[in-house]
């Protein structure tokens, strides 16, 4: 695990959805997730991490050191067992040393373990990894409304259905428009433990910029990144509280029913606002990184 990052980062991830369901709730018939008290839309941290994993898998085709541990159809205990077959693990005699070495092997192989962490104690024990990169839930900066649409299927699944008069009916749920904001945190301390390095960090930013373009579906509509605001601390532990940095950003609706990014007054942080020891980097689709 060589050359882990040496700086703490905090970031804001701003994205939107149009006529889609950004993150359905399986406990509520796949309705868009909404805060019942405020009416604000929600997207889970797990959903965002899944999209990052999918982008990395598409780009690197599961090749080490950018393999993905939590993947569709994967058997996690088999992957943990495979790590114990590594020669470095086999040569260890103490159980604790085997666990630690297997954990190191898995951090080296899997991008998502180095980045987000994982529980590796469900089979042959490799311990637990606390990842340096963490997201909050994405939350819309305004109340949203979930719409229900009836849909029909013209084709039949079999001859019996074909002879009937009733078409197969279904339901589809969308949000007309939602502008969501998630906060992110990157710990240099935990990066030391997993080996999360500058190349991994660059890949994370790349994924946040491009992952929605590789995740299109009728259900998710038009999802797009609108801004990534990165606060880089000059030190290992940080130079300012994250909440103080996040408060420098604001997005205020200009209308009661916003339907595009143009319907918001967005105030991005400025370099002149930065506390001592914190630098600013911003991505927008119009200007790229600056």
C-alpha cells in the first residue's frame, strides 16, 4: 500500500434528475425516496457508491488493482477465501497475521475496498476495513413531488394472455425535476490503512463526472452532475471544519416549481472565502475543472 494520499478532502456533489426516479425505495413499491416531513427527495449513499463502482468496473474491466469486490452476482466469501490463497497469507503462522495480511491483499486488489471499505469477516476472516471515502445521502435542495404513471404492454407473454381483452397494466414513478446535493469526506488517516492513493482519487473524481452517462435507463431519466466542489486541506487532519466549508455553497429556487438548473440561484464558493490552509477546486459541465 504505497503512497497513500496525504491530505484531507471535503467535497460537495451537486446533481439533478429530470422526469426520472433517481433512487427507488423497494419497501415502498419503488417510489422515489422522499423525506416525509420536508418533502425533499433523497438518494442514498449506497446508490452513489454503486454508480462509482459500476464506472470503475466499465473502465478497468475488473482488472487488478481496480477490481470491484461488491459486484452483481458476486459471492463475497469466495473472494475472501481467494485472498487467503495468496502466498503472503499462507506463509504467516499466526491467525492475527493471516487476517491482517489477507486484508492488505484485498485492499490492493479491489478499488472499492480501498475507497469505501468493506466487512471481510463473513467467511475466512480478513477483518474489517473502514474506507477513507464516505458520502452522505443526497438530498434535494427543494421539495419534490413523486408522480405516478400508468403504463401498458401491447405484447403478450403467452397465447392465453393474447386471447384476453385486458392489456397488462403497470405503474411507473418519476420526479419532474430534482436538484440534489450530497456531501463527501476523504480521510487521509484511513487512506493510510487502505492504500488509497492519488491515482485512486483522480479516478473517483472522474467517476463522479461521468458515471451517470454510463448508467442511463428509462427509470432514471436524465441524471447529470452539475457541480463538484472540492476543498483540499493542506494537512493530514484538516485545517477547517467541514460544515464551515459546506456553508459557503447555496442553491435557492427562484420559483415554487423548479424544472431545470436555470430555476436556481446558485452561489459557488470563492477562493477569497477559503480559510487558511484550504484550497478550492470546482468542476462544472460548462467549464470543466478550474
